[in-house]
């Protein structure tokens, strides 16, 4: 099993100590106290209980292909044995799994009633497959300024299906949008730093790790929770069936709300190039390239801060260890599975994207066979100006805050620097 380091108090930096002993909101304390005596009984991490509750909630009982069963079992096992959750963290993780099961039931039911959904054409989608902090969000939102792009905004990621029968079109989406607003406001109240580290907006494009949830082929659990048993199992699986299920989810969203040229992005795809190509053989894959040490340290910072919501005993060193292992996997997956000289793959260096974002966007559009209209160029330039005007929180964290051994990490992934001509970030030695 993957080994996750844990901190020694005396060895923590000042920032790490702040993360290990956070000041949490009164509301969070009160909710944890209220739920403490009921959480284990009300929300057990038991696969059969979760499935039964999803069946009761939806009135449906067909989950579709059974490959997801093992993933569900491993999530529950890891939640029971690996995690030290407070009551709020326990409840939130339980409902995340439950929601993915309920969505899965509803998707399968809809496809049975309307098989024409699975005839929807998804042609030549564009996938951005770079590491976190390599410009993926910036490029995603920049390209989305083209009116012909079909993206998934944050609210649709969280709640892809309307509360009513999704066969009734057009769907009533305002309740879903309001739910996403409440989600963001909850973060603003209990963990405001998360919104400074990763800006969220209800109607802006977001990565599809949540849409992959009902497919049980998502790294969403790993990004948020430190679950070594699940992570070890997940990394050894072939997730082709999950990605094919994900394709059907996109077909459903297109059938309900309209389509266009799909534009998607998620760092997790770096480890799933094979399944991604199996599900979308005519896709264009855009790799944004930057020092993986930057990504590991940044994601560890996000994870270590966010633990205050989920546990009373945050561990910044465990966050660093877990996130480093994830980054190693993503880099290794890309090196292993990206075919040499394949024209479906386009590489864009972070420095080039920042120096000339419009030029980088033109390069992507040209590879995708899309003409850049004056309206699209004007919209992109306006987006760049608005993005430049946003307040920026200084990145004053360091790899030492999370126990990351930079030389050892660079040694393990040296093939990435060589193959892609990536320059190590001097901030991290």
C-alpha cells in the first residue's frame, strides 16, 4: 500500500503549524458538536447501505454495469480505515458518494427510457490534460470565450441532472444553480482561503472530476481526502468502462441543454490517456507543461488548508506526501501513454501561455480546425484583461511546509523534464 508520511510537531514550519492547528469557524464547531453522537449510525461507510439509500431516494434499482461495485467498496474501506474525519467531514464524504450513486441510477434510467440519447454525436472534443497550476484553468476559460465551445459550468458539474424528470426539456436549472451558489458560500464561511487559492464561480467552466463521479472513475476523492488504500487500488485499475460511462453523461447533457464543440479539462486525465482515447478517439489533447514540483507544492497547500473542514487533526505533511504521490502518477501516466509524434497531442508551455495567451489560443484553435473570428478574439482579449485585473494572493508557501523532498521528486520524474523540455521552477530549488 502507498505510504503517506505524517508530521512531527517539532519539525513543522510556521505555516505548517498554522495548517495543523487552524482556527475554525464557530458554525463549523457547532455543527460538529451537534452531529458527533449520530454521525456513525446515520451515515455508515457501508457499500450496501449506500446503495440501498440511493435506491430508496430515487425509486430506481438499476445501477448499470457492475464494474463500479469494487470502487465503491474501496472508497468505503478507505473512508473507514484511512481517514480521521470530524462529523462534518464524515457527513460530507458520505453524501458525496451517495449523490454519485443516486445520479448513476437516474442516468441509467434515463438512457433506458430514451436510448436516442446515446446516439448524440460528440465530435472532436478538446481535452486539456495538464498538471494543476500549469495554466489549465486559464487556458480552459480563455478558449471558452469562443461561442461555439460547449463547457460544463461549476453548477452543472455539481448537479448535472435537474431535480425533476430529466426527460422533461428544457430542464429547470435555477435550483441547481442556487445549490452551487450555496456550496460556494459555505466555503466562503468555513474555509475562505480555498476560494483565494482556487477561484470558483457558479457559471464559469470547471473541471469534470465531479461528472466522472457517477462513472466511479474520478480522482475527486483523492484530491480532497487522503485515502491511500483507495488511491493505491484506483491507480492500478483500467478505467475504460468508467470513461465510456462519462461519454454517455456528456451525451445526456448535450441532449438536455444543447451542444457545441466540447471543451473539457482535468489534470486526472494525464493518468487516463488510454481510457480517454478509447472513449473519444477523435479528440484533441492539449498538454500544458510546467514543473511538476510547482504543482505538487500548490496542491499540497490547497489540501493542507482544506483539511480544517474535514478533520480536527489536519496533517500538512500527510497532505504533501499524498499530493506528491498523485503528481508522480499523473506525470508517469502521461509519459507512459502519450504516443510519440501523435498529431492528436498538442503541447503548450506555461511560460509561452502566459507570455502570449492569444497566440497560444490561436495555436489550439488551429490544431482543432477552428477559425478564430473577430468576435472570439475580442472576447479572449477582454477575458485576459479581466483576468489580469483580478487580485492575486501571493504564493509564499514552500515545499518544506509539506515535507516535500524536491530533489527526490525531480529524480523520479526526470523523464518529464527531458521529454518536454520543462525548466525546473527556481522557487523550489
